[in-house]
């Protein structure tokens, strides 16, 4: 690294350097990035408890129903559950318990 490059560190930082140094204030007003969500996974779970969800399992099956309970291992309980395989309804269950290590993801069901 040359002396000029070292001395350049005293100059005003470039836009990229500014972003690195202060990511919250580096964007010019005309180039404001999309709003960043400050929600955590826990916030999402609190939001969907008691509401219709889709639970996708590692084997590809979906379970759709009302999420009633969830623990730290992602073991969950659902009510009014329907099982879908390849998009086709296979079974309807009342209460369902799913072991957490089978869960690929949980999403909120779109409103009809």
C-alpha cells in the first residue's frame, strides 16, 4: 500500500465506506433502502398463535390449520388441521401434534 493510499484514509469516506461505517445513515435521501423489519422470529410466532398457518415439513407435506402451541424446539400443536401432499388434500384431522425436527418452515396463511 502506497503512502498516498494511507493518506487517503484521512479524506472523506466513499459511499461504500460510509455504508460500512454507519449503515443506518449512509443512504442518500433519494436512495433510501426499503424499510428493514425489526421483527424477530419470536414476534412472528406471537403474531400467528391462534391463527391459520401453513407448516411445511421436510418430506414435502403441508399441514394447514390453526396454530395453538409452539415450544422452543418447534414442536407444535394445531387444530382443524388438513394435510396436503403435492397440493392435494389427503386427510383432515382435529388436533395435530408435529415434532419440531420435521418442520421446514411455518408461514401465515393468506387471508381468503
